[in-house]
C-alpha cells in the first residue's frame, strides 16, 4: 500500500484550481447545495438498502443478521448526519439574520 503525501498549497489561486476540479459536472451549483443533495441521496440509498435487507430477512432469503445490523446503522447515521447539516444551516441562517447592517 502506497501512501500519497499531502501536497503543499502555495497560493489562493491553487485553492481556486482545487475548487474547480472538485466541482466538475456541477459547476453551476453551490457546493453547499450539492453537499445537501448528496446527504439526501445518501439517506434515500441507505433507507432503500435497509428495506431490502429487512425484506430478505422477513421472507427467509437470508439469515445474516450482521448485514441487517450494518444496514440499520448506516441508515441511522446518514439520517443523523442530514439532521445535523440542517441544524447547522439553520443556526448559520439565524446568526446572519441577527447581524446588524
């Protein structure tokens, strides 16, 4: 296994270049917006996976309880992450609204 070293950032333009390369395909959207969309998609995907695992267990297609436990934990964590993102966004919005101009 090869460890890739952290590269030094020399200037602000390097940061802009990193931002442009990380947003390929979503150049018109706000990174914060894409982060929320990714979190919502993650919640949907983990919930779907959990439902499939529950159906498999209920119909007797599998007896692997560890897969169900893992799927349940992933679904719980993804929902908690989305809720925390929402809470932080609302806290930030409220803080901005309290600022005097």
